[in-house]
């Protein structure tokens, strides 16, 4: 028994850690392109040089949270960056049946039990208790979109119902913050390796000879982008204007899941490009460069659409409006 426990522990410790999505430069490009996609009727304060730079800087914030040794923050934050769609059948779930509420999904996972429910505890190899989780990425994106819509709601109310200049400025800062941080997670979704158990080298049966190298994710995220010098400037001309998403006015979850399913379909094509030497970076190959550029653009377009829809659907905060009305009357 002790020997089996030792073998199991070594197997766990040998698993590759969850890699980040696009390196900071890649995430900056996603956020920069998304801001560029916003139409002229979008609030102008978002497009000031200072706001654009802050939104770009905040694209790296959730990965900065991952750098901490604080296991409480790791436990909360790390699973928000991915969803292993190919593991859903092991829980007798599907992308089409996923509930829009995070904790309903967590309850479903608990009810079905994890695939390795009979495995020994992972006390040493899983200090933040996340290795058996398959991720919460679509809920994270939808929740941030709801937070952003709420921020636009109270900003509109402050602007239209007698908010002070300080209140309006603070509300605008909140909008910028939420846009920037939200962009990180949407950028994650545009990287297909954040939708699969094969997130850092192929695992299990491998008849097509895909790489099992645990540096693969890191290479896709940043090494390749730096080697072939993909930049925001070159991609801006092909980014379309942000558009209203066909989402419920109360939740964007289904649109996000459908988009992630599309990214998941690109997992094998990505591995094929690598296997066929089209992502080596030694000699820039058109197919590889276009694929990575296309995924950055996909994330930026989805992000711009989510931002734009949050603003369009934002309604006045009726409670705040009442409070401001009473305050302003008392001041007369």
C-alpha cells in the first residue's frame, strides 16, 4: 500500500502545472485590439491614452495573482483561467447542458464525483486543491461581463441623476478596471489550450504523434509570438468594429460557451501545426503565424463585443437614482 501511495504521489507531482495563457505581451495585444474595435458611440473616457494604457496593463493582472504563494488566492483564481471541455463527458456533462450559474455547475461536478475519486489524497502535490478541477472559465467571463454592465449602470445614473464629479470619476475608473481584468480571461479563451486536458503537451493515447513536451503551452503563449514578432499595429487593420451580441440582457454565458467550443475545435489543428514544423519559429511559416494571429484577433473581437454589449444593456440603477434624488432635494 505504501508503495502504491508513493507511486501515485510521484505521478501527481510529475503532472505539468497549469500554464498561463498568452504571455503579458499577448494579453496586452488582445486588450489593445479590443479597445480599437469599440465604435465611436462608446464612452469616450475609455479611449483616452491613459485609459487605454491602464486597460492594457490590467490584462496581466489575473496572472500576477497566480504568482503568489498564497494558496487561498491560487485556489480561487487558478481554475478561472480554463475549462477542460473534453473532460465534461467523464462527469456525464456536455457543453450544451452547462448551467449558467457557477455553483450549480460545482454542485453537478460534486454529484457526479471526479474521475479519480478513488485516488489517494494529493496533499503535497496539490497544495491549492485545484488539480482535480476542470475549470470555470466561461462563468468567470460571464460574471465579469455582468460586473461591467453593473458598473456602466451606476455610471449612467451618476451622470444623469446628479452625481458629483468625484463619483463620476470613480465610476469611470471602475469601468476601466473591470474592462482590463475581464480582458485577461477572454484572452485566455482565445488560446485553444485553455479549453482542453491537453493544455501542455498531449496526454494519453497519441496515435497522431503530437508533442508531449511540457513547454508547448509556454511556447504558444509567448515564445512564438516574440520570435515572429506579432504586434498590435499589424493586426489593427483586420479587426472589425465591436457588435452587439445576441445575449440575454441578464447573462452572456451561452454566447461565451459557444465561443469556447469553437476554440476547442482548434486544439488538434494547433497540435498538427506544431507536429508539422509550422510553429517552430526558426523559419516563419504562413500557416503558423496566421493561426496564432487569428486566435489573438478572435479573443479581441469577443472581448470588444462583450464590452459593447455590457454598455448597451446597462440600465439606470433605480435604487441609486432614488438615493441621489433624495440627496439632491435635501441640498436645495
